[in-house]
């Protein structure tokens, strides 16, 4: 069993390093500039995801929001994953697919930004949130994995993609959180 574990761990590390080497730092830098512009304009930055990506959304909102309180103009970052009462009420009343779009319809203003974090890119609640943003005048950017799914197509040109085999959640989630940390570092020097 020990040898099997070692091979598993070595394979994971190789996949992680390979994915890190494929990161497009120009895209990450550009994305940090978009968030910086929202900070300067005073617009909200909403972040959403499911499962592990929900925890990344919460973590990222904390890093760029609360972590920015020492600035004269912090990022107004809001994770749409954090209010369990709102999420369960929306799911109960309108279906789980509406949990993010309902919040955006209530909270967003034209010029705000939605960041969608997803491994598969096919969660209907994220797709509906993106679709709602079109009528609300909210910009959308995404972090995707696997083949990117529908989210990558809907956010074409405003996407950072981690190409992995379907099911490689750990690699995708590790890289998404690393990208969020890189963006946070960029915002700290701006």
C-alpha cells in the first residue's frame, strides 16, 4: 500500500506542477487589473461557486475585501455562497438554479463584476447567474477547469482556464485558489 500511495502522490505533484507551468500570468495580471478598476470605481465584486469552489469564493472575497481594509478604497467583495438563509430560501422558493441569480437581481448595480469559479463549468445556478448579468449590466469573469463547460463558452475572452481531465477536482481547485492568491498579491501592490 505504501508504494501505491507514493505513486499516487508523485502523480498528483507532477500534474500540479504541469498545470502551474501552463498558467498564463498575463491573463492573471489582466484579471487583477479588472478587479482593481472595480475597487477604484466603487463597484461590487460578487464571487460564486459550488462545493469546493464555494469555499474558494468565500476565501477570495475575504482576501480581497477584508484584506483590503487598510486601503482607502477596499474592494467591495461579496461571496454569494455565504448567506445560508438566502441560499435556502431561494432554493426552496425558486429552485436551486436560482440561488445566485436571485441575489444578483437584489444586490447588483450596472458596472459590478461577477466572478464564477467552477471545475466543470456546467452548474445551472452559475449559468443562470451569468445569464442574469447580461440584463443587469454586470460584467462576468470565470475560472474554469476540465474542458470549461458552458461557463467557459459564456465568458469567452474573460476566462482563466485550467485544462485537466474530467474529475481532477483537486488540481483545478488548487490552481483556482492559487490564482486567487496571486490576484490578491497584485492588488496589495496596486
